[in-house]
C-alpha cells in the first residue's frame, strides 16, 4: 500500500490547480490580506525576521509575511502546490525560499527561525503532536509558533448534513465537487485530527511540546471576510470555529 505521506502529496498535487479558487484557501481580497497581516503583526517582531511556513501550499501565508518584509522559507510535500507558490513569489519579486520537504521532519538546523507558522496543516499530519516538537526545535529562543486551524468536522449529524449539502450543491452548480482535496477513509484513519481540532486541543499540543505563553484567539472576523465572496451554497458548510493559537519558545 502507498505510504500515507505519498497519498497526501498526490492528493494535494491533484487539487493544486484549483486550490486558490476555493474560499478560505486563496486569500480572497486585500481586506482579508490586511486582516491576516494585522493578526501576525501583534505576534511577530516588526523588524525583518526569519519565518518558516510549514505546509505552505500555494504560499498564501508566506506571501503575507513577505509583504511584511520578513525573510520567508516555505516547505510542503506537494510539488504541485509549491509550483503555484513559486510563480506567485516570482510575480511579486519576493525571494521566498520554497522547498519540498516534510513538516514532521524538517531539513533545518536547530534554532534557524524566529517564527514557525502553519495554516490548515495540523489536521493532516499523522503525528501532529510530534511535529510541534520539531517546529520548536528549529525556533530560536524567544521565537513564536503560530497555528491557524479549526474543527472542520465535529462528527455530528448536523455537520455531516451541512457538508453533504454543500458538497452536492457545489457539484451541481460547478460541474464537480471541489470542496477539498479528497482523502479516502483509509487516509483519514491514519490522521488523528482528520476532522480538525478545537482551540483548546491545539493549545494543549503546544504546551505538551514545551511552548510557554500559550494562548489562542478566535478568527471569526477573518472567517466573515472569507465568506463574503463565497457562493451561498458553500457557506452552508463554513460554520466551524476558526482560531489562531500561539506559543513562545
Ligand atoms: C489545506 S493545505 C494548506 C496550505 C497552506 N498552508 C494554506 O494555508 O493555504 C495543506 C497543505 O499541507 C501540505 N502537507 C500535508 N502534509 C504535509 C507534511 N507532512 N509536510 C509538509 N506539507 C504537508 C499539503 O501538501 C498542502 O499543501
């Protein structure tokens, strides 16, 4: 059987062509871009620092940090996703170092970065708890980890209904269902947080990995900006709790 990481990579390679067109993935407006920068500016130093975007995908968050004049490295399993990121950075003239690699086993020396950020990655890691230790390893003392995630699927009947309706209507109106990279049930079984995780669980992961000053912030205001440009039939599924958790090394 194909290794889980290879399956994950292939799945994102397949969805890379349309990933940025999906609400909450591609940043949908300057207003949303500014809102992200504002969130980050309250957590990271104003002067240029070294930022690692783990599971950077098509580079949306990497570009926000580059806009803020930070030195950015992005790492992802999927060459397809990274090729989109590279094209966007080239267009903007940003020297972002995008490379293929595993966020659970980083190819960087200890204490190489001031900030490690992830958006929408933790849920798809087979060993997310261990990964946080790895992210702490590459942070300098006093560095920050930033985790942006949510509990997409709490397993309830109402959530299952919302997802099925949104997915069916997307297929009806757009010709095919492109709500997310499709993971098989076997893949999901290898992922302890396949449905996402609530903020308090993310905070517990951070504390267990040795981070201090751990806290989280609700991102409903950004969620509202994301849904502004979203077709009504997709909004049906976008009702989850969305947050940014952070900690200090
Ligand atoms: C939902 S996308 C998020 C992309 C990006 N962070 C964003 O906010 O748009 C998940 C990304 O994580 C990547 N990924 C999954 N497992 C990974 C791993 N073990 N190491 C590095 N990247 C991984 C996938 O290839 C995909 O690009």
